[in-house]
C-alpha cells in the first residue's frame, strides 16, 4: 500500500526533522571539505532562509538558480516555496558555457526573475550579465561585486519568523524547469 502523500514539497523535510532529526539529509564537498546536514539542521536552515526571503521578496516572485548543485542551492530550493516564491534552474549552457549573455538575458526576462542565485568563480561573467539587465545576484560568501548583489548569508533570518508550512498553497508553482526546447 502507498503511504499518504505529503501536503507539499517542503513537508517531507519537516517530517523527517521531527522523526529522525540526526539522520543525514545532505552532504556536499564545499571549500575543500565535506559539509553534512542532518534533517533537523537542514530544516532549521530552510526555515531561517525562508524567513529572510519572505521579508525581502513579494509572494509569487521567481528566484532563478544559475548554479551547480550545492547545499546552498538545495536550501534555496526548499526555502523558496515556504516563503511563497518559486525557483527556476537555468542550464549552464546559458551561463558558464555561453559566449554571450543573450540566452541568460532571455531566460531571466522570460521568467521575470526577481533575483538569480550564482555560486562559484565560474559564474563571475554570468553575474555581470545579470547585472546588465538589472537582475540582482544572490551569492554566498564574498560574491561577485555586482551592484545590487544580495549576500545569501545576510538573507538568513530567525527560523521562528518563517511562514508556516500550511501557508504553502498547492496551486502555486514552486519550481519552473527550463528545457533545451523552451
């Protein structure tokens, strides 16, 4: 028999943070070392980031993600729906592998992205391309030095201020996927 479905895409994380708080949720090799997050720690960070996003972006806004997979990428992907936002992953073919900004500009404009998350030195040029059309870059650490850049670290708020899971409307989009034919 099938188990009952969760109410939304973020609910499984909250569930496992309660059921198996110390169990490993995510691991990633970042800055030369392995980083491990338990369900409990991951849920706390997602709530914290959702609190910051909720206070900064209007409900229904889209945050583009033009970055490789990472723990920060995952936290943003889970925090956005909790804050009433959607994310949209953008292929590296439009950013780090592109020769010019045309496709990245087109994707960001089509989405109406309120910001774009980029992480790592490979995204220095694409960050400047986003700046050219007025899309703020969200980045961890030192960032890229673009105008209007938003530090991911500064977006984390008090987890107690995060919207409740029940506020996620199942009719709202939480993720847009751009394919090679889109």
